[in-house]
C-alpha cells in the first residue's frame, strides 16, 4: 500500500533549496564571485519565503498545522523510534523542528546578507554596523549547514530503522509505503507553484546584477592576500 505524501511543490522546493544553499555557501569564500553569491543567496531567501506561505495554505503534510512539534509528540517519537511505534505520514516530530529551524535561519541568513550588501555599498543604512551584520550572516549560514547535516542524519536513521516506510524514496517520488490520506493540489496550489518557480529565479537574476563597490572588493581581496602572507 502506498500513499502520495509529498506533492510536486514540496519536492521541487526541497531540491532547489539544497542546490541553492550549497552553491551560495561555497561561493561565500570567493570575493571575485560576489555577484553569484548574491544571486544564489537571494534565490534561497525567496524560495524559503514562498515555502513559508505554502506552509499556511498548502496541501496536507506540507502545512505547518501538520508539523507535530509539541513536547508530547517529541517524547512519543523518541521512545518509539527504535521500535514499531507510530508512523508519521508527513514530517515526524524531530524533522518538523529541524525544518522550521531551516526556514527561520535561512530567512535571517538571506536578509542579513542583503543588509550587509546594502551597508557596504551605501544603498541602505539600518543602524547596524557591518561587522555585526557580517557576523550574523556567517553564524546563520553555519547554523543552516548544521541543521541540514542533522536533517541528513535523520533521513539516514529513518532509512536504517524504518526502511519499509520508504522515506528516502518519497523525496524523489512523493510516495511512502504507508496507508494514509493522499495529498492533493487544488487549482490555487498549481498557480502558486508557477509563481514559486518564476519569482525566485527572477529575483536571483536581479541580485546577480547588483553593482559591487570596487573599493570594497579590493579591500577584501587585499585583506585575504595579507592574511595568506601572514600565514606563510
């Protein structure tokens, strides 16, 4: 018996976010690729923004009301995980907390990155100095990475101890080997998906075209060169 759990919008978001964050995180170490970093950072932020909206009115299993984050649910999940305990059709309690953390941290990381750019290039001053914004951006990026690592470990554990459920496979196909109500998309969900696919790419394109202050970029490169020289 199989049930359709993860609809196309949720699965597409999952993989686009994985690619977007990975590229943005790697590019963060290359000052000469700042525009690409801006583009992928903006892409991730807008993707998550739309996912949060989808969590308010999306289909079953994708909405936040289907996230069992309460303490009672967490205790029951931990106690029964290594046995044939309760099967969660959508996100289990631990995964629900991690996913909400990824959404929250991802938004802060993306917004702090924009404010950092705006401060450095005299576009906008929000009253927070650049060092604080840069530190916040780096902390949230690393925290995002940690949450993703925990998410991957959770999938591995789910695969090892509840292999028959087909959680890993469901990330690709949408189907789990369980008996539950099938998720369905209505007309509004399908229209929303189109916007979800278009707007993040468009904002990413705009972010790629943001002008970079040449002096600021020269200072960063010079500081990196001095740092490397000091290490030698």
